[in-house]
């Protein structure tokens, strides 16, 4: 009994073509601004290397900034920074 690979290859090619069209369509909608992703809520603003292990990170979350100390024995939340006045 022999298995014909022609129909299987044709089905796999058709599936790949449909997936490619869906991917390109979604990217096109995002590029035109029709299907936008929601804004990011958290971002790394700055990283300062204190030594070989420890880092001080300034993160922005929901419009507020927080300082984190990572590395060493334990990570620590240094504190939330007061809101800045961007109007000045």
C-alpha cells in the first residue's frame, strides 16, 4: 500500500497560504490604526548598574514612577516617586 503525498502537500501549502494571508491582514490593520493594541502600562525608564550584581531600575507604571533595587541577596522596592509636573 502506497501513500500519495500529493494531496497532503497541497493541503499543507493551502494552510500555509491562509495563515500567511491572515498574518499579513492583521499587520495591515494594525499599521493603518484600525486594530490597535492597547497602550503599555509599564515600561523601564532607566537602569543604573551599581556594581557587578546590583541594578537600580526606574520603572514607569500607570503614569507613576517607582525605584527597584535588584540583585544581591534580595530585591527591594525603594519607593514610589512623587508625580512630576510635565507642564513646566
